[in-house]
C-alpha cells in the first residue's frame, strides 16, 4: 500500500499566489523528496530533506519536515503557469538498503495565468 | 547524454500476450528501478536492481520478471498480460550508494484489453 498521503489532491490558484502541498507518511524515514510530474512525462526531482533537517529552501521552493508528526509540506512561492503539474512526495525508509522510494498519491496543481 | 530512455512509448496488448519493456541509462548508475503508476496514484515499485547481476522484488512484483542485462539496461517482462496490468510504467536509475535522487524515464503507457 502507498505509504504517503498527500493533500489536497487538487489545487487551483492564480499566478503569483503561493501553493502549499502536504504529505504524510507512516514509518520512520531517512529522507523525504519531492518530485514534479508534468502531464504525460516522467518525474523530475525537486528537493530532498533529510530526517535531521526541519526546513530547506531551493529557489521558490520551501520544504518543511516534522518527523514527530510524520509530515512534510512543499511551498511554491509566487507561482507561475509553468508550475502546473502533479507533485509527489517520496520517502526512503531507515531500514532499506535499496534506496527505493515510497510515493504519496500526489497533488495536482493548476496555476491559472 | 540522454539520461534514462524507455521503449516503447505506447503499447496495446491483448490478455495473455507477452512483451518486454526496455530501459537504458547512460549515467553509469548502479541502481535501477521499475515502477508502475495507476490513474490518480503515486508510483509503486515493481522490481529493482542494486547493481549489475542483482534484482529484487518491490511492492507489486506479481506478473512481472526483470533482467539486468548489463549496467546500462534493465528490462521488464510481462509473460501473460492481464487487464490489471494496464498502467504507465516508469524506469528510474540512481547514482552513488549514498545518493537518493532518482532519474526517471518518460514512461511506457500500456493498455491490456
């Protein structure tokens, strides 16, 4: 079964607004990553946050991690139409040596121009 | 540098037919993965290969076999396709042992009728 759950499932905002997506997971993790998927394409890595980190920034992206609540959030500031995509969180467990990812169900973001 | 490539892009099979999905990466990565993505869901791991000559089952391996032909190539075979295997299949690779970021191919959209 999917480890991660994300909310909202879908989000529609205007260009220039901020978009916040949330992710919850069930077991202890080594790290959590966020990926973007444009329609009909493969996934592209956005950012990784380690279990001992609480916040990380990359350009217009801000990721937070709360290991006590087993949750993470992705904030995209000053959104653009080009940010329209599905966003997935993906975690790597503490006890796996294979570095395989367990994905959430994703948030579909629509940014209206 | 093409990254991760997959063939074919689209395929329609009848129930009971077999086929092999091909994946190749030119990044000299050790680890390779096969995932499936069903509508409105995140990716689920089918099989992975930590290095040339090794393969292991993921979350949903039933009905599939894999071959790690060499360091570059990792194929996924459906011996007797079923409608439940209708999905989009993604191949991914990962670099060094302590790296967690995965690089994804564009996907193969498979329909089994």
